[in-house]
């Protein structure tokens, strides 16, 4: 790392903004401790691959040797053409049952738009897609079987943040609480890194 400079640009105001200012500040400190230069509220306008330069909407720029970028996230064409999503938006669902405005049609995961009490949106993360899918599957099975029970998705979720040197931080909470999500971050340790490894191995064993 002596001759390597890492710069992180994001249009968001802070890391994990939906988790609150405290966790955003804690993650910013972790980045600083590893000498990662963090630039929030920075929107990319264009990339000049020949000149290896990033051009931002405020007319500033930055050069790079290696660029790792997350492309624009948008609803799949098939979902939009099917009329399930509004123009330029995502699929609106009941945040408890994941039912869409169309009878018998449900949506889970990244394709959905789930507003929270604080005006932000539920993050598009696998842990939420997993929880939502279980609720939808159980409700469909109950409906087919003539049952009257109904399961609700409660907004619980979490993730691991790799911090290097065999350690990871763990973020967990309930994103449906009001007025703001109740989210906690446990400091980096070997324990959380081992837990993440066990989580990965369990999924691979169960499904693949």
C-alpha cells in the first residue's frame, strides 16, 4: 500500500446512509484508518478511458490507474415492459407481504421500491430479498392450501463489512422501526469474519 492511493467516490451523503449518522461516521473512520480517501456527494458525469479520467457533475475530475465502478442500477426491461414498474421507477409493493397492485403478483429483492418511515428506501441487499422471498412463498403456499394464516416481512436484516487482516464488522437491525431504522454495528473482529465464512459455506452447502 505504500505506493497505492485508494479513493472512494459516491453520490450518497455517507456510507450506509439508511443506517444513520452514527454508523455512517463509524464506517468513515474505518476507511480513514486504512488510508482510503472518501468523497461523498460526488456524482459521476462521464469516464474518459483513453485519458483515464473521471469527470464529475460539478466539473471536477480525478485521474485513475484502475477503476472499479458500480454501474447505474435500473429496473430490468422485462419488468418495465410488463407494466409492473412505473416509468423510471421500481415495482411498488406492500412492504409486509410484498404484494404488488396486481392481484396474485408479488415482487421481492432489488426490483422493488420499499419506502421507510424516514423517507429513505430499504437497501437493495440479498438479506432482504431472502426474508421477503420466504414470506411470499409461505403466503402463496397457505393460499393454495386454503389456510388463513399470513406471514409478514418485518424489515430485519444485516451484513458484514470486510475490514482486512482477517477481520470484519457486523451490521444488524430492523429497518422498519419508526421514526428511523434501529441499526447497530459491532466493531471489526475475527469472530464476525468467521461468522461470515460460516454463512457463505452454509449457503453453498444448502443450495449448490
